[in-house]
C-alpha cells in the first residue's frame, strides 16, 4: 500500500477501519464525473482499496456520451463547407467512418478553442458560415449561452450553434432506474454542482435510497467524500451531502442558471450507451432557433455506428471496466483511439490507460 501522511492520513485510517470492521465489502461506488475518475486513479484510491471498493465510472464525460449520429452530423457540416469551432477533446472522436481531425487533414475548416467566445473572432475573420459545437454539461452551458447572447446582441449573421449540451441529474436518474447491478453510493460531480447546487440530487436518496456526496478533486477531497459516504452507509442513512463547500453552494449559481435558461430549453437527447433520455438535452429556445446550425445547413439524420467491439457505451454506464474491452491498450490507445472514452482527458479508458493499468 502507498504511504500517506498529513491531514489525509486520519481520514484514510477511518475509512480502512470502517471497511475492516463495520461495513460489508466490497462496496460498489459510482463516480459520475470523468475528472473524479482521473483523480481516483491518479491518487491511487482504486488500487489502494482493491477488493474493498469497486469504483464504477458514470456518464460524466461530455465528449464520451455524445451520440455517434451527432458526431456524424458534425462531420457532414464540415464536408458542406461549414467552419467548425470546437473544444479539442472532440477532434479525434470517431464517427461512423471519420473524425474532425481527419476532415481537417482533408482540408475542412476546423478550429480548436478554449473559450466559446473565440468563435466570434473566427467568424469575423473567415466571413464563412461558422458553427460552434456546444458540447458539455451544466458547467459549459453558461459559456455557450454567453456566446449566443453575443451573437444575438451583435446580430452576427454567419455564426450559429450546434447545441449538444446535456444535463447530468436527468441522466443519473435514467441510469439508476435501469441499473443492472447494485450500487452502494454515488460521488456526485463537483463542477456541475457548482452551477446546479445540491437540490437536483434529492431524487437519489428519496427514490433510490442511496447516499450521495458532492466531492472535489484533490486527494483530500476524494478521501473526505469517501469517508462521508461510508459514514452514511454505516448509519443506514441516505441523503445528499456536500463535502465541496468551498466551491459548491447549496443553491448553486443562480445567475449562471438564469443565463442558461434565457437561451436554452430542455429537450430529449441521445446519449451514447444510454439511448434517448427525455428532457436531458438543452436546445435553443424558439425565439433563437434561427441560430441553430441545422436550421441553416440541414443534414440528414442517419443512425450512427459504434466501432466494432468498442465497449464505450457499457463503460459509460458502469457495466464494464476499460480492461474488459478487447481493444484496450492494444489497438485502442490515446494516440490511436477507437472510441471516445480513450480520446477525452475525462474519458475512463484514457484515465485507466494512463493511471490504472496493473
């Protein structure tokens, strides 16, 4: 076992004591956020508690859960001459037969940005039809909404949005309602919770009788979250507990949420691995629909194809581990990914490849 010291060690000692003496193990705990998956692996929690805690990855990587047919539509837009502006994680995500990286190599206009507002300068410079690909959860949604606000205010005619934004609590409820294995608790995402607050997770203890803890991403945050979960399990309690109070407030960020719902409304969305989930996506409100790229450049809706043998859809649902995939670490690596879970820095497969192989 790795050696730990400082304020972290008492928490670790109590966790070990609870698992050894007072709680039946192994426990199945699901971390929803991809950044939590990375932290749990990088800080050694998975290997330290092997045989006592089975950490299951949830649908908390926005690139990973984007449906294959949505990737294909983005590629079709690029082929039709639309200038694509996107975050870097999307570049290598494979569609049914190609990727944005491949399309850029073929001469299509594909720009990678860190801030959605950079799309304003790109559209002004190129003068061509430009689309920002709005992929993300509640954390990213306010930034995309701010871009829509700028487009509307400035009356920019050649810049639009492809809204593929999704909401985490809706997917969590869908996943738990069809869960194929038992869970003992959940680690709720820290970044998303900074926007939505604590209340949206209330259905987890109320409907599914599961303890859940909002946690941060440092080593001490993970330990504090685990300890809080184990204390609830020991006491037979189920409630939403916030252990990331320095960032997440009970009410979240009302101003950010107001900005989101000023420009977006809920709609059904397709998730890789989970299928179509009602009211789990965010699309433009009717008064702003003219800024939806598919209104300007229609592309056919065709069923997307998963890479042969790829288990990303099951890994996203916590039904398989990356090591179960026959491609993992062989013909699927971060340099040559077959599926999105190996592409994204928040993807389970990339995290396991970098930190979790034994």
